[in-house]
């Protein structure tokens, strides 16, 4: 039990150390001054587009909770859902252990709206699956339409196998949709029943899952210069690989992992430009939302504390 408790923290720490070491080796000779120049060279309009991409990503993340509640047939004010979802993901993206950190926020928030612990647990699982579904869909599309992207990371996978892998992933998504059309029976686990989502819900899952990834990748794309830029689609593919690697490694914020994969995947671009774009991503997608989420949590807990004291007095 103790080994299980420390396994992922050890893996995450080892991944950070290895990634930072490999990254430093890749960026040998790169100065902070060059990175600063690259940040200063980003056009004002591209800063705006990067900000709008952030809004798209977090609006889609709010859709995760919205779709899950739609599946659970629970009606909750959209503003409450948006704030709860934003706070959940802003914290989990930075802290890590998304099931734990996100679970605490959702539990505190949704219990005030009458959801039971079992329903909240199902909501968390449903949101996690929505992200996986969106990732599988986008990876499948990228590998089918641009199988050459794997060559940016060496000869790990033949082009034909790359396209076949993408086709297989899209087939899995299609089978999931077929299950919605066929209306499979609920799976009963004791007193608990897992109901297969309706077609409307599954299509909504794919929509919000893919939009979140498209928005997040857009932040990096707009922060990159035109010189050597391979285009949005390639940047999206590299982002999917780097983000997936960061999640698998359990590294909070993908520290070192994102940078390493992007520097390797964009060899035709200056390292300083790539690092500058990733700094913009971390600022817009991680740091600013994290600070805002902390304020939301403090205000929420303060209001809950006051209401509890008021109820005790009465």
C-alpha cells in the first residue's frame, strides 16, 4: 500500500528530472535574452488571438461538466457550472492529481446543489472520459490526415502504421457512437446503474473534448513566429503528443515534458521562439487561471463559512 502511495510521485519526479536534463542538453547555449527577444517579437494581435484561444479552451472545459450533468439529468445554473469547472481544471492542471484536486472542488461545489457523492463520482469519471474521447478523436484525425508527423520524433513508427493507428482510433470513436444509436442497456453494479449516454450526449462529448484541445494548441500556434512555422495542424499534432506524454507521466503542468517534446518536434524553428511560445501557453493556460481559481476558492469557502455560522445562530 505504501509503495502504491509513493509510486506516481516518484515517477513524476524522475520524469521531471530526466526531461529537464534532456531539455537543457537540447537548449545548450540558449540565453534568457534570446527568449526575451522572442517574447517581445510576438505581435499584439497574436497575443489577442492567444487569449481568445484560452477562452475557447476553458469554455470547452466548462462544457465537460455541462455534458456530464446533462447525462445525469441534473439542471444547474450555467454560470455556476462554468465557475466550478474553471476552478477545477485551473487547480488540477497546476497541482496535478486531477481526480483528487478536481474531486475536492467538485464535491464542495456540487453538494450545495443537491448532488450525492455517487453522482459527483460519476460526473468526475464522465469528464475524464470526455477528455480521453476528445484526445483519441483528435489524435486519430491527425494521424490519418498527416501521418508524416511521427517522423519529427524519429523512425519510431512507419508512415503506414501511423495512418493505420489513426484509423483504428477513429474506429473506436465510431463504435462508441454506434453504442449510443443502439441504446445499450444500463450496466448494473449492485444498486448502482451505469447508463450508456444518448447520441446527443456522445456528440457533445466529442465536440467539447476536441474544442478544448484545439483552443489549447491555438495558444502555442499564435505565439510562434511565421519563420519556420509548420502550420496549425502540425502544432496541434505535437501538442497532442506532448500533452499526452505529460498526463501519462503525472507531471504537474507537464513541467519539462511539454518543452522537450516541442523542441524536438519543431527542429526548423529557433529554440528561443519555441520556449517563448510555451511560456505564453503556461501564462495563459496555467498561471493566470490558477491565480484566478485560488481567489474563487477563497471567496467560495468564505461564503460557505458565513452561511454555516448564520445557520448555527438560528
